[in-house]
C-alpha cells in the first residue's frame, strides 16, 4: 500500500510493509490460529457491525520487545513514539534458502562497503527472499524459515552502536524447532551490556518484496497495538521513501 504525500515541498511516499491480519494469516506453529467472528451485522437486522477477534500477540507482522525473553525486560507498550521511529535505514539483501542460517560473515561482508563514520544505522531490514512462500507454501514459510545466529546479533550490536531494530521477511528471527538457538538469539538482542547500545527490537513477518534496492529509505515507523500488560504486539509498519 502506497500513500503519496508532501513534506515541506519535498515529495515522498509512505509504503506499508506490514501484512493485514486475516483468518488465513500463517502463524507460528506454537500459536493459536486467528479467528475473526461476526458478532452483529446490519445485513442480519442489527443496527451496526461488530466482530470478535481472537489473536495471540505474536501473530502476523509484530514487534518483539525485550520482555518477550527477559524477566525484567521492557514491554512494548512502554515505548514512546520517538523510540519507534528510525531514520538511518539499511536494506540488506541476504538471499537464503530453507532452514539456512544468517551468520556473522554475511553481515561483515555486507558492511565492508561502508566507512566507519557511515555505520550509524539504527534499523536494518533483512530481506532473505523467503517471504515469497508466505502465500504459496505457508507450511514451508512457518517451519523451514532462515534465521539469524546469536553470534551475528552480537556482532551487529558491537559493530553498530546506534542500532535499535532488526526487521526480517520471515515468520521469526530464529529458525524453527531450535529452542536453544531461539532463546540465545532473542536474549542476545534484548540484554543490556555496557559494550552494546540500547537493547534491540525485532520486527518479524514483514512484507519486503515491494521495496526496491534503489529506493531511498528515509524513515520507518513501527506502530504497535496499544495494549497494556503484554510483552510484544502486532504492528503496522510504514516506510517513508523519496518519490521519483
């Protein structure tokens, strides 16, 4: 979805790169499937339309906050708007096949093109290309996804002190069925250490297919559901790009 706007005379577009939530949304095998049930309907004689939505908070495009894996971690509903806007974006094409690991060397190679003073990225979008299976082969999308290694997360946090967000076009930042790896990936991203910057946020199940490599990405906004008491939440994600 694209929205044309103007900002101080400069043309730009907002592109939505989050998926709609539907009853057919592929969700992680450990989660309850989404249900959307009509409650009242004008077509059935009611005065208005309402629906009951049942959804777990890690369904569809969602943002993982530190509270997801750390007892004392910060939950997403405590983040202010300024903490969910990112202005130094990097779109990385790291093509990966089923169940393949994104490792430290992938990022080391990708970042070699930048000078040290250019490494001020606060958000990295990781495009593996695996999003193409979301509709065509949801079983593969859910159980054979590529994932990032704990060592790669640690490398990025040490190399990029301003980094605050990692986003990916797979159902999870970690590979399916590897519990220890999953825990380490998330805890490495969320823990506070003196040698790292701020704890990261993870955005998972993103639609990155509409972003072209030549686009100038100016800003990304993550807009989570405002629900108190939960660790993480489904979200809308908007990217601001310069218009042609």
